[in-house]
C-alpha cells in the first residue's frame, strides 16, 4: 500500500508531496525502536514524553516519514506529515493497513467504572462455550485464541488492536471482547473500530485526575455509543438501573437491550439466591427465561452476569449455551479472589480502588454473613485526591476494622496520601490501624482476624507490583497474604524428600 492509500480520509494540514504519496509502506508504528525500512512513524504528544524526540531515530531506522499533529522540530531533515489528530490518523491508517478486520469480526466493547473486567471474562467464557475462537483484551491480559500475554494498558493503542484483530482472523477467529477505558475513548485509541455491541456497566467517581469533572468523564464513555470514525454499534447493552446509563443517547440504528433488576429492564434477574457458593437466579428476556448458576458471589456480580448475558444475546448465543458459559467462569483474577491456606477465616483480594467499588466488595462480604469484616485499603498516588476521603468513609461505614495502608504511591508521600483518606475514615467511630508498609499492613489485618471473619485486601487485585517514587518493586497481594498465612502456621505441610 502507498502512503496516500493508507492516509485516505485522514485530515491533513498540508498536502502530501507526490513522490511521498506514492511511496510503498511496509509497516506502521508509534515506537521508534520497532520501526523498519519504509515505515510510517507516528509521533504523539504525550503527557510526559514528546514523540517528536524519537523522530530522528525512526528516520535513521528507515522510516519514509513522520506523522504527527505537531510541527517538525527545527531543522528536521526528513519528510513530515502534519495531521489534525495523531491517534485518529494512526487508527485510520492501521484500519486500512490490516484490511479492515473489525468489519468481519464481531467486536464487543465494554465500558463503565466498575465491572468491566468481570463482564469481559464472563462474556468470553460464554463465547468459548459456544465454540467460538475469541480474543479477550482487558486490564489483566490480552488473550488471543487461548494464548495470553500481560496487558500494558486496559485498552491498547489502535495499531495493536487492529494487529490483534488481523491475527485472530488469520486463526479463523470470529469474536473480540474488550474493555474500553475512558482514557482510550478520549485519546482516540478505539477510533475507526466498528463495534458490533457496546456495553455500559455503570458510572461512579473515578479518573478525575484525567477528566476535569464527572460530566466530562461521562461524555468520554458515551463516545463508544456514538461511533468514532466508524458506524455506531449495531447493539447496545446498558445498565437500566444506573442513572448515567439511562442518559446515554443512542443512534436510531442501534438496538438497545436494557439490563438490570428494575421493571424497565428487558434483560432482568429474578428469584436471586446469593451465598458463599455463588449465585443462582433466572434471566428473563421477553417471554423467555432461563436459569443461571455462577460461582461468583455477590449482588454486584448479578449485574455483571446480566451484562454478559445481554451482550451474548446480541451475538445470537442460545440461552442454554449462555448458562453453560456463565457457570464455567469460576473466578476472575483479583476480583474477590480467595486466598486459601486452611485458615478459619476468609481472605479475599479485590481490585476495588474507588469508594463505590469498596462499598460493593464489602457488601459482597456482608452477604456471606461473617462475624466481622476487616478491610485493608490504600489510595493511589498522582491520582484524583478528592476520592481519598470518600474511600476512607466507605471503608469505615461498612467495616468492623479498617487497616489503612499504601497503594502505588508513585511520586507522592505515602503518609500524605493516607492523611487524605483518614479525613473520611474518622467520620465513623470504627477501630482502625494505619501502616504505610503494605506487607506489614496485610500482616496486621490477618493478625486481627478470628474464625468466621472476612479479610478484604483491596486496591491492587491482579497487580504484581508496587509503584514507588523512584522504582517499581514486585508485590502481589495474593502471594504476600499466602506467605503471611503460612507464617501464622496455616497451609498444607510441605513434603520432605527422603
């Protein structure tokens, strides 16, 4: 393909020179280290790094030209293509370069504050139960036809998405399920993708370090339903019980399935039974109803299961297959994930890192009728400070004992972060401990636990690291809790070889 063919439809600020327009392109990239001969290099204006600083390196590696929404550095010797929007230009070029695979695949995008990851795993499980070869792209991992790699971002850059779509198609795959973050929507990472179904879980306070206010955050989420450089989705599955969900404007060509517990939902849960072993309820859709059994506990997972059911229905998956797929999804990494070493109390690790998510996970624990709930949490550094006291208040209002600690402090002082959270925590007269060392804090929570209690270790979930001011260190809440439980004498005895 030529430069001109790849940039068809891209809004250019200056015309393409004729010789460059007809030059053949062998590849695209936004990382100069991966650039090869006859590539186009896309230089983005980042928050911390200016992509133009790598333009010379890309040129030396054989790039035809640099594509950017910014002007070239003074004295730059190579070809420079200035566009209106860099990430949109990359998305449009990638769409053409990989020959529009999204138009032949069934792509489902899941957005919202909470529940995206669990809904993603549930939907992928249903699709695989239906015999589909799938791709799963989310916060925890990118999985393609059963092969998994660790996720770098909740939603990858458009180039990486289209590349994976093409790979899936080459393996005779048919369905893609992906989390779509508000950052990805605002920045243009999912521009030009044709979504078959768009799912909305809910909206609560989060990411206000990136979005200026809740309305801007909501507007970013709504873009998934508008069609970004592509047609609007054919179907929408929206939480009818969420006030923001009911405000989403849909294209006349988009068919909506409202899910929830209220009478206005077209995909509804009835006869709910929740317990330690999980959930049982009936899914009602029009005149049809079918039972589902899930090992995932808690009322919040009723919504996640309904979201997955609604999305699966838009893909023409029969009810009995949906039920089988829901039952087969036994756990989601870092989402109310149990750490079991034979102790007489329950220890769970959860990704909850907003006040609403904390309320949800503590409510799940309460539904299991424990003697006490012990909640450990922290607040991330270099993120929205206003949610810290709200998280403290949520933990204090619903727990019997709270341990406040550090959670990815980044460049901030951990003690200063905890002081912000303490403002809310002290609004309730709940016993609590403050320990900035996360491992010591987990030990303190386990020391506090007695038979019949539930210990919630919240915030990091599936993460395997702790981000400090000057370095990132290995840290997995699940492994740390497991190790500490063993130091208290729990765990299976190790076999000793003679």
